[in-house]
């Protein structure tokens, strides 16, 4: 039995679907199983990562665990429950911000994910870390602006990424959870092409049948505005990571294809898959 944590959001949901489609026994954790909306045949169990006592039933009989944790969620209760249940394999959706071998992680995003990675290693289970950087799903943040016009305004028009499709992350996760060749591996998953933010908005426009553009604005007011309702350290880390990519093509690799046997989906494919989200 495989347990997926974060099973009702982007990455976990598609992982559950990929595992179920491939015929694996999969269980999904949710605080609200009644509204999980997962495929028939998937066992959905109630559990809360902040309530240790709710986790033991979810882990009963589980041999592999996929962890997609909300940012800053304490992993200790779920890892303790996994250890108690004798879970053999843990796969974690981590961040490309982590710097291996650094005396100190460069920012709060890296530090959080590095800390979880270390805690997983300390359980003694087989582990695999899937690290991602600026996944395509982040473009959903453009939707609100595009409801009111054809221009996305934001800092760093030239920031680059190789946006990976959440379906490809899920396909890799499903293979890693069920295959035997991935223990102790760190996979930095990328999409197939490096693109700037401005280029992404152009491709999104083609999918939506609209002429969209990206207008660069000063980052400082945006940092200040977002920092009012999100952790300012997180916003600054995110923006610093974006700023550092400007003018440099993002790294692209073939890991998605190597592991799944299918080429990584393009950003154009992602945009076509998400037209309804920009309706
Ligand atoms: N976006 C990026 O740029 C990026 C980059 C690198 C890594 N990542 C990783 O991806 C993660 C985000 O993944 P996501 O967007 O798929 O998920 P998310 O939106 O951050 O989290 C929502 C999911 O977490 C579950 N959840 C939240 N609180 C819970 C609790 N107390 N107990 C049990 N489950 C709880 C929710 O389940 P229910 O509501 O059903 O309970 C839901 O499935 C990040 O935290 C990060 O680790 C993201």
C-alpha cells in the first residue's frame, strides 16, 4: 500500500491518479475525505499532519509514502508515524533551492526543504528526493490578473525556468514509489525547455487564444505588498531566486523521460491542459 500526503492538491492528486491507473494500491490522506474528489478505488483516509494521533491509522499496512508537505509543515508527526508503521520507502517532493554540501542553506525555502530531507534520512527508510524549481503550475498565479485584462504585471520579465508539468512530477513519483532503482537518489526534475516569464505568458496567450504580454514592474513594492499577507522571508527568498536566474538559461535535463519513458511535457502542453483555469 502506498500513502500519498498532499493528495488533494496539484502534485499529490496526479500521483494518486497515476498510481491507481497503473493498478497499484493507493491511499490518500486528507483532512476532509468527503470532498477529496479522488478516483473510485482510491482509499481516502482522514488525517491531519498537525495531529499525531490521527496519522497511525493512515499508515497501517503502508510500505511506501509520498510526502508533499505544505510549506513550513512540521514533518515530525508523519515521519514518526511512518517509522512506527515500518514504512520502507519515503519519496519527498523537495525544492531545487536546496544546496547540497552548504554549511548553511541560502534561504528559508531551501532551509525548510533541506530540514525535511535530513529528517527523512534520519528515519532509516529508503529515500528519494524529487526536487523541483518553479513548476509550470506557478503560472496559475497569473490567472487573477488575466481576468481583468491581457497584461501580467510583475517583476523579473527575464527570469528563466524550465517549467515542469505537475503530471510529469506525478509520473516520476509513481515510478519511484513502485520501482527499486531509486533509493538514495536526488532527482532535480525539469521541463524540456528554458523560458523567461515573458515567454511563458506569450505561450499561455496562444493556448487561450489571446494576445497576452508581460509588463515588468519594480520588485520592491510587490515584495512589500505580498509581505503583508505572506511570510516576508518566503517572498524575499522566492524573488531573490527569480532575480538570480535573469539572463541565464535554466538547466534542462532528461530525468522525466529517463524515469518515465515519455518526454517531459512542454509548457505549451501545460497551458493547453489548463485553459479552463484561466476562464
Ligand atoms: N510551487 C513551487 O514553486 C514549489 C517548488 C518546489 C517544491 N514545491 C513543493 O510543493 C509543495 C506544495 O504542493 P501543493 O501545491 O501540491 O500542495 P499545497 O497546496 O501546498 O498543500 C495542500 C495539500 O496539503 C494538504 N494539507 C494541508 N494541510 C494539511 C494538514 N494539516 N494535514 C493533512 N494534509 C494537509 C491538503 O490536503 P487536504 O486539504 O485534503 O487536507 C492538500 O492536499 C510545497 O510546499 C513544496 O514543498 C513547490
